């Protein structure tokens, strides 16, 4: 702690002001992102590009810089405590969400999404913004303590990534869409059982030709062919699947153009041009406005545009149909005598698939950055190459460690992670819409908001107090504060993009997205009060600062 941060040194007014001060910064950046999204400056495509940039380059730099610079081999105990605390956080949140489902009778089609709301908080951007504000001026924490707190937050983040991706908990959201993805499976099987193979082929070919003609005639008016795509996708011919894919892509493009408010007078084959590009003809040169300029003059993009951008619903539905068809054909060829061998092969293939997914998650930029930085931080000879330490290694000519330029680079790049993340948070909130709320769902939203921002923080204070009395934390108040802070956060807005990934862009109803929007809006509406109160209570009562 800083010199002014010894026991009972901080006045109550100072603690309250210091707890509220970061909220102004956080909400101001969120409002900027909200405004830029409403102006279509932060369009859906732009936000996706920025998000990919953060995950691929900026966040790994933030992780590497803070862990290598601030953790050492003696902190391995705190790393284990953080991983265990994160497990308790996710477990308690998931159990509370399931209890909420039972008590409030929330829609069964959103059970997986509700449990995800209980499990996954906004675990990185908000606490990092808090700690960085605390570290300025040295009143609450020193700069070194603030950076070390950011390193602890990065470990919480990696624990969430482990559970969400490596262990496959993101599939909870997919589970809510199982009926939509597999909706045509039963109908396909009934058709196969009720017709002979020769007659079936002729009828399907005729239907294929008729539906392709209907779709081509009705393509300009998208509202009239809502169900045509699904029928074409059920045809088993390879040639027909290719044609259905092209028709589906055309339909999605038309849907995107309509949802973004494109004027009917604009040409549908207009290519994206850079600002100030020149369109030449035989007689003159004419300046053509860029697509971004046209987009800013149109209505604000909404959640439908997010679904159009991220959705892979049609591809997953087609894959499900092909898998169902393959299984039925295999079962009809010959009696499955070696059933046990087939089951073993299926189990082996599932295990291989899971291991491949686990390996792909381990080899992502953020995961590799964490693994490499932890290995360096826990090894004094390696750590001395990057930062000053007690282990002797000859310095570079500038009297700095030989690889200090890497720390400078990662520090410079990683500093953009939190501001950009908060801007994207504001842009996401700007696009949320509640088109139709299920009857009585307000009880679910109220209970989840109270649980996420009141009950779970109380549980977190109790857990960290128990760990402290058990001697787990020692005299390290920073890890206690970071742990409590993680228990008081709202949901991660990344759930919006997971939900959009599985949503049908052609559907008029998006129950899962509506339910998620209600929960997110209600939580971020009262976060400005709940989080400063939690931090003030923790610092004055639990930590005795």
C-alpha cells in the first residue's frame, strides 16, 4: 500500500470520492461509444474489426506487460487463490441463475443464456479502469500496486476464458437454439420413410426447380420468401445444396441492406468505395461519397444488424441436416452389428474434437501471452531480461535490462485495451433493443440484477473474508480488493455476440436476444451506484483502510 494507505489512514470522504471517481470516467467513455454507435461512426463492422484487434494484438500486450513487470515467483500462491476464487464466482453465479429460472419460471428457450448471464461477468475492462484510477496520485495505491492489480485481473480473465472456451461453456447459449437449428430434422426423416427412393428423387427434383424459380422471382421482395430458404436446404443433392447456398447468401445480403435502411434508389451492386474516390465515365469525373458517409446519414444500426453480421445460423442448420441424413443412410444400409465398436469410435472422435478445440483455445494470442508471461515472471533469470530484479544480468548500454524494449512496446500497445473496450461496451448497449418481452420476465430480470449486483457481491465479501481469516491472503490487501471487485460486476456484453452468432437473421422473433437485452440494460443502469458502494464498504470495513 502507499504511505498514506496504512491502517485507518484514509478518511471516509476520501474513500467515497475515490470509489465514485472511476465511475465518471467509465460512464463517460461508455457514453462516447454510445454516441458514436448512434451516429453509425462505430458501425457493427467497425466494432467487429476493433474487437478482433483487441483480442489478437492489444489484450495480449496488456497481459504480457503487467504479468512480467509485476508478478514474481512468490506470487504463485496468489495465482492459485485467484483461480479458485474465479471458480467459486462462476459456480455460485450459475447456481443462482438456475435458481432464478425455477423461482421466476423464465422462458425455457433462454435457460442456457440465463445461466451464462449468471456465470460470466465483465471481468476485465471495468476493474482495470478502477485500479488504474486508484493508482494515480498514490493516495489509495501506488503505481506499482495498481499495475500488479491489473495483473491479477488478467488472471481472472484467463480463468473465464478457460471455462468459457476451453471447457465449452459457451455452448450453453447454443443449447437455447437447438430446436431452431434441428427444426427440420424430424420432417426430413418422415419424408424419407414415407416415400420410395426413386419417386422421392423425382419429386424432390421437381420441387427444387419450382422453389428456385419462386425464390428468384420473389427475391426483390424479401418478406414473401421467408420460408423458401429452409425448404431448399433440405434437398440432398450436391448441386442443389450449392444453388441453395448462393440463394441464401443473396437473401442475407438483401436482409442486411433492408435492415440498414438502404434507399431503394441505390444500386444493389454498388461497391464499397473509399472517401473521395473518383468514378469515371466517358465525359466527366464525379466524386462519389464513400459507403461510410452514406451509412452515417441513415438510421442508427440496431441489434438486427449485429445478428446479420455475426450469425452463422444457416450454416449450422445445414450442417445439422447433413449429419442427420448421413446417420439415417448409414442405419438403412445394413444392420449395425458392431454397435460397441461404433460407439467407441464415436467417443474417440468426440474426444479428438474436444482436444482439438482445447488446443486451438490454448494457442490463441491471449492464452499464449498468459502462458509465456507467467513462465517468464516465475523464472528470475528470464524476468531479469525484461525488468529490473535482484537477479544479476548485465544491462544494455542504456543501463536498462537487455529486453526492456519489449516491455516498452507491450506497455504502449496494451494501454489502448481498456478505452477501446469501454467504447465497444457503449456501442453494444446503444444497439440493444427489446422488441417483445415475455410475460412476467420482469421478475427474472429483477432477480438477476439483484443477484448479480447485490447478492453475489455479498457472497464475495464473505468468501474473501473467510480466506483472509484462514491465512490465505496474508497481508496482501490488493488481491482481496481485486477479488471482491470481480464479484460485483455486471454481465459481459460479449454474450450479445454469442447470442447473435446462433440467432436466425431471417426470424422476426429473437426471444433470447430480447431477454439478454433486458438483463444488460437493467444491470448497467444501476451499476453506477452498486459498484462504488461495494468498493467503499470493502476498503473501509473489510480491509480497514
